[in-house]
């Protein structure tokens, strides 16, 4: 923004200087009345230039006023940039198994939190790979996705919970006769306050299969929201 201010000022100054040079050079060959006409045209042109720049800056004042407005705008941009740099950075991406071996999680007799052990990204350290729970470090809008592969047989029935409440679900069935691996996926944007907890739960009687990160849980902060 500061460079824009300087550029506009240079443009105005060069234009003014150019008008003076033209008037001076023509004064050597033109009559006094012709010089007067040229000066008048130059003044009109400069006025129109200032008005155009002023409209762009939101003012119709003098060049000094325009420069003041541009400096204020520059300060506002700088403050916004500082605010953006201070934005909390939260993002994570995990998969079910640390190793690349075939692995089934479940089935269990009761609903069980899915603990994704393989952490690919955990910016902000808000996801706990020991418990499988994400805890919001700040209030804001967050986006979460999760995928559940059932393998080539069985049922994968899971849900993404916010403080124990179902927010999104996945159901996938694989016919053992087909031999085809099936995956389900879902995503949701949640309005969280600091301390809210998000996790994936596997409903009783179902299981999730993983191999090479095909069952994953990810999320990130879209933007913070001041809840105070």
C-alpha cells in the first residue's frame, strides 16, 4: 500500500512537471495568449487527475488529503496483516494404523472411540493420538472429515461426535462374496468453543479396516470466532 501511495504521488508530480515543461518550451515560440490557454488546459487536466485519484481513495480533497487517506489505508492493511499473522494455526490428519500392515479395528461389544495412531500432521497439537480425541484450542469454525474402510467383508458403522453428540455418520457394507473393498466418507463444519471435543466412534458390532492410510480422520480451523 505504501508503494501505491508513492506511485500515485510520483504520477501527480511528474504530470505537474510535464505540464510546466510543455508550457515553458512552448513559451519560446508561442504567444502569451497561447501560453495562457496551455496553462489553463494543464490545470484542468491536473484537476481531473486529482479528482480521479481522490475518487479511488474515497476523497475529493487536495493532493495532501489524498495522501493522508492513502497512508490511513496503508496502516489499516498493515493492521489486518498483523491480525492474520496472529491467527491460531490448527490442523491435523491421522490414519488408523502406524504400520502398513492390514489391520482391523473391532468389532466390539460396545461403542468404542476410534484411536487413530498414525499422525501425519498435528499443527497446534490439538489431536491426541493416545485417546483419539481432538480438543478445540480456540473457539471457531472447524471442518472435519473421516473415512472408514470396511475391507472386503463386514460392516463399518461409525460417527463423528461433538461432545458425545452425533454430527455426521458413515455406514458401509461389503459383501464377502464380491471380494471388493468398500469405503465410506463424510465431512462436517462445526462451530466449536474452546475445550469442545470431537472424535470418531465405532458403533458396536462393526469394524474398520486400514492399510496404507485408507481409514483417516482429519480436521482444521477455518477461522476463529470470539465467543467472549
